[in-house]
C-alpha cells in the first residue's frame, strides 16, 4: 500500500484556495499549456504565427 504524502489538512487548504481562485488557476494552466506547446510541439511556421500574434498584442498595451 502506498503512503499519502500530503496531509488531509493540506488537501483541504488546496481545495479551498482553488475554489476561491478559479481565474488564477485558469491563467496558470493556460500559461503552462502555451509554454509546453512552444517548447515541444510547435513548428517553425507555428512559432512565426505566434510571434506575429504576440507583437500585435503587445502593441495594444
């Protein structure tokens, strides 16, 4: 039988934080997906397209 490494209190605290911070969780998750895509999956054409999109988005700020 495997041991649980996190306590029940820690699990409750994590769930409570997640329930209160859904937007932050979504941002962290999407950022992670984007980095994974750029690092491991995207082709050169994909990266060029993303670069253009990023440049356009930066001009908005």
